[in-house]
């Protein structure tokens, strides 16, 4: 078995390095009974069952069909892509390829100049995530007490700017709107700038239940000007 794992690593390491540059954080092979055969991102960890923690893996092994979506694993949350593997019409197992939310956050900041982060409902962590790993990667969300926020390199700087915006009134509006299933936005204006906060719901791969939000922050002097013009026109 170790020879097979070495061959898998040799044939896949170039793809792993390339995809890691654009946000890949999970790449593993799973045999038919939902047992992790080889994790390219953690070569020394294998042989554990994923049946209870990875719906996507169990689905692919049972139905021999691919599945895609957001899912929390034992340690990492990812946007998962799980594909069945066949050889000469014989089913061998599945390959799991996952991309991190961090890569999306960095791309939004680079391309659109938007401070974007992911917040995840706490109930997702009750079974799947080991507590020591959770404490390293997540902290309490500023937007909602029932959600945890992913930690990034610029996390503390982002927290300071967001804390100013999330006042009591705005937080009540956020709580109310998060009870619904659709995305929503709110604005807060101060001085010469208006700040826009947009919430995009992320659904679980298993039952399409809302379990997370991508939250984007932006500021605009143009919007503030429009708001002032609207007020004066009405006066």
C-alpha cells in the first residue's frame, strides 16, 4: 500500500503545487468504504473513516456520481468537488478536491477591493471539528453571536475596522435578516463615506441548509453623495 501511495504522490504532486497557488487546501483519495486512502495535503494521515463526517464522500461512493458544494471536514471547511474514479469500468473509489474560502477572500480583495470573510454557524462544529483545530482557525464573529469567523493574515486589522461599523442598531438588522434564506445588504454612513455590508448565504452540500455567509465590506464616497442628494431633494 505504501508503494501505491508513493506513486500517487509522484503523479499528483505537480498538480497539487499548481492548484495550491489558487486556493486548494484538500486533495485526497478515498476507497469504496469511505476510508481515506491517501491525503496529498497530509501524506502521513490515512486509514480513518469519513462516513460520519463527510456526506459528500459517502454520497459518491454509494451513487458513483460526482457532487460539489460547501462542506466542513474534520479540520477544514472547503468548497468540495468529489469525483468517482473508474478503471476499465471497475469502480475504485473517489477523489476529493477542496478549495479554501481564504482564496476567495484574497481574490475579492485583490480584484474588487472588497474586505470579504466567511462566517460559519457554530452548530457545524459540534461533531465534525476537533476543538484544538477550531480554536486556531476560528474566532467569534462580530456580525452574529451564533457564528464563528475564519482567521486570515489580516484578520486583526479587519476586525478593528468592522467593530466600528457593527453598532447596536445595525446588529439588530443583521440578526433579523439572517433569519431569511436570501442574501441581503445593509449600509452605514459616517462623515464623507458610506459603508456597504453584503451577506451572501452559503448552503451545506448535504441538505442545502444555510450554514455560512460570505460577508463583504466596501466603502464609497459616491454612495454617500447620493444619499445626501436624496435627502435634499426630498426636503
